[in-house]
C-alpha cells in the first residue's frame, strides 16, 4: 500500500466527526490493504510508531526538504527505514538520523511529508482510534463486530486479528480464546467528577482504592508464572517478588488483574516514578528488588482453573479472587448500596487519599469484564490539580492542527520574576481555542525557529494535571503528568501565575 493512500485516509478521517463515516473510510482502506500492511497501517492511523520512540525530534526535523512530485513510498518501505533509524546509536548518530530522515522526506510528497511530521512528532490526532478501526475491520471483512471486538480483546492485539481476518476471513476469529500465558488487553475506567456522580450512575457498587502503580496481569500455569504490563509487555524477569507471590496462591491455573506498587518504610506509597523506575529496571534486578521492593495488589480474576470469567458479574469474579488471594494482597474496598449511601463512599475516598493513594474506582457489581475497553461500569474519581501557568512558546501543529500553534510550552514563576518551563501540552484544546491562540500568540511572538514560536511571557493559561514526576529535561527537575488546558485566564497577569516553589511544596514526594 502506498503511504499516500494512508495519508489521504488519515486526513479524511480527521476532517469528519461522524463515526459512521470514519468507519466507512477505514473499511475501504482495509479492503485495499494486504495482510502484511496491517501491522503498520493500524498503528500509523492511531498516531503510533510500531518501533516506539526512535530518537527523532524537532532538531532532526528542522531542515525543510523539497517534496517529491509523485507518490512512490509504500508503508512497508517507510516502516523498514524507521526500523533502521531506530537502531542508530553512538558517535555521529544525530547526523545519521538527520540523513535518514532527509532521505525519507525527500521521497515523500507534500501531503506525505505532513503525515510523517505528525507521526514522528506525536501529533497525529485524527480520531482513528482502535475502537473505530475494529468497526472498520468488521465492515471490511463482513465479520460480526461483536466477534471482532472479543477476538481483539482476547488476542491483546488488533493487528494480529486484522492480519488473520484479512488473510482468512471471519472463520479466523475462532482461534482467539482466553488462554493462560497469553495476555489480554485490560479493562479501563471512565472518569467521574465525584463519588456522588459515580454512585448515582452505578447504584449498588464497590468503591476500591485507585493506586498510582503499574498495571499488571499475572498468569500462572502450575509452576510457571508470567507477568504482563498494561501494554502486554512481558516483565516477568524484572519482578521476582510477584512470581513468588503468585506461586504462594492456592490455584494452579489462573489469570489475575491488579497493580504493583512500592511502599516506603512507613507503609505509604512511593511516588509513581519510583515504582515505574523499578518496574522498568532490567539491570541487577536483585539489587533493585532490595532497594525498591514492590508488592502486588489484585482486584479482579479473569480465569481460574481454565474457567473463563470475563462474562460473569463482578460480584462472582471477586468471589473467585477472594478464594485465591489473601486479603493483604487484595485492593481495599467498600460496598455501597446506592445513592443513599454516598456518605460511606465519600469517607472511603477521604481515607484513601489520607493513605497517600490517588483516588478511587467505583465499579458496578453486575458488570462483565470489558477487556480492552473503557467500560461504563468502572468510574475513576480522583482530585484534579490545577495551576495558572504562563505560555513561553508554542509549536506549529500537524494533522488537523496544521497551520495552528498547538503544543504549548508552560512555565511557572520564579522569585525574580522569570519563568521556568515545566512541560508541554496540546491536550484539551477545542478548534476555536486553537484558532484564537494562534492569532494571539503570533501577536506576542519574539522569535521563530521554524517549528517553535517563542512568545513574550504574558498569556496565562489554567492547566489541569494529575501530578508531578521528576525529569532531567526541565530546569526545575520536575514535569507535569497528563497536563491539559482548561481555559485561558486573560483576567490574570503573568505575575499572578503560580510559582515553582508553590508547586514543589504541594508535591513533596517528588521534590528534586
């Protein structure tokens, strides 16, 4: 498949808000694709590179390259080049990356260049997410959408299901079953603004601690234990404590859902970054386990003794979990009878926050496990932090944001009146906001490097964020987690913005 075809569909999907039209566009694309194209086409549509981060940023992309006159690049050629690029390292690697990127862009038409820029910088945001792609795949192959969704859930991979479907037709779906040793995509939660709202929607429910740890799925088959992350990476060798804990449980064959988290000497949770750093450590695991030990906390059972539990109500799944897992390894919870019992849920939330956790997840007792989806029966509630920060610069966007100043560089105030950058975000912006800020920021521009426009620090923006994490990339030693724009505060002056010191004082657990 030509990259131009994919770029065209991406642009068309970005231009429509109608889900049915998105599905039809993707179905037509899948009909034209070969099975070998699918592992590349699907992540590209969702704005992901199969290779992950490949070390290409604005510095490498900074030199404009004349576009090709006619499209010749195939998606497989692009993927091969990016795979080679991802392996570049050592002395001269920056120059070699620039050479390879220049070679790629020189073979791309103007439309293909725009698509590649968006893909390489993480700004492809056209709404072609996996859920829509599943519907498009079902339509393209005339397979029942529910069967395709379940196959993707059990395979843990839309790409593998798509390859099988396009090569063999709907009969291929029969091979995708829940199997110990093969991870499935986890069920995710929607957000609710309050416990009262969540309980009001779900009625009788369980309110559970929301831990700021790493999601894990633990598979045991006799003496063999495998541990997988939310993205289905196998991390068994990094977490010997979890293997030992799984082998202590009563069952011989099971799949459990939960989190790993690290606690300090006082029994309070360490920062997310410490837990994530431990889970990500591949070198000297024994020393890492001694320095930052982690503990499993389970909250669901997907399979026990070869019995598929996914379609059972949460009440029955939790009963199986309680039979296998002792209480110290299960998430804390309380049962709430409905809206008249909200006070109990509010007290549980307050106690959870006091223990150092980030909030609660409210779960309907009758709901099945919707693997790989954000189920309406799981609602997370956590306090939202907000800051008033100053815009220091902005980056020109790609995809639907082409021609708009999009990614904001955010700064907090220093005692001397200067500003320290804390991070970037392009999330939370409406089309109207993008249009307005592009005009306003150009009025404040003092310098442009082609992709980044530096502005006078005069515009205050209210930012919501989930927390802080340590970062050597930013001068304060920290950066915002999941920052998104709430609104611009033209009623505030830059000297009224929040300070770095105030921010660090509110998050002592990550102070550099």
